[in-house]
């Protein structure tokens, strides 16, 4: 009897420990949002935050959405003081890293919007990871000029970010030569 009791106690002692050791090995995507687009704009940008809680390096290798003809991975580069967008083949998300796509930096570019993005709307976006596979996301549309999800509810405004509304190069109305075939009249 004594052995059985000890065995039972030992089992009880190990159970909670095992539960705590369960790794939170997930790849998650949060704060998925896009700015509302003005009238006839055919392009938009999606911003999001990827948290790689796994032990392996991963990368975003593609995106697609029913809301646009094409979705590309973009970054912005400073070309002699002029901000320009450049397509990326992939976006690295190292093990344990948090990568944020935000205005002025990396984004998922939407080309050929099927309809304007209106504040309060949402649409689906599929983000594809090299190892993590496809993630189905819901993109929340915020008002034009918003800097983040926080602007939707009036909380969490980001102080110190400055006003980048008028940043050259990301004005959706003046994106000549942006892989759109060149002619936008
Ligand atoms: Cu872009």
C-alpha cells in the first residue's frame, strides 16, 4: 500500500509541472488592419503584427485576398529623400521574433481593389508562411490616415509617432510606375 501511495503522490506532483512545461509554440498574427481608401483608389495597404513563438525561423512568402486582384509584400526605401516602395519576395520572421508591418515600413500591398475600403469594413486575407502554412486573417479597415488599430476605439493612440499622413510615396493617388502597368488616368 505504501508504494502505491508514493506512486500516486509522485504522479500528482508531476502533472501540474508537465502542464506548465507545455510550450506556447505558435505562430500568430495580430492587429491586422488597413486604411480606408479614397474614392477611386485601386490600391491599398494592409498592416499587421506577426509573433513567432516557435523555435524555428519562418518567413512570410505570400498573401492573397478576395478584396484585390493581387497582394504583394512591400517595403519602403529612402531613395535620396524620396520614399519609394519595393516588392519583397519574403519577410523574415525569426524564431521568437515579433515583426510589425506598419505605415512607413513593410506592408501587404493590395493591387486592383475590387471596391474601396471603407472605415468599419473588414475583409479576409490569407497570409502564407514558409513553414507555418496559410493563415486566414480578417482585416479591419480604419479611417484614412489612421496609424494603427488603436485609432478605431479611441484608445491606444501612439504618441510620438508623428503625422505621416502626407508621406510622399505612399499617397495612393500618386503611385505611378507601381507595377500597375504605368498608366493611371
Ligand atoms: Cu506598397
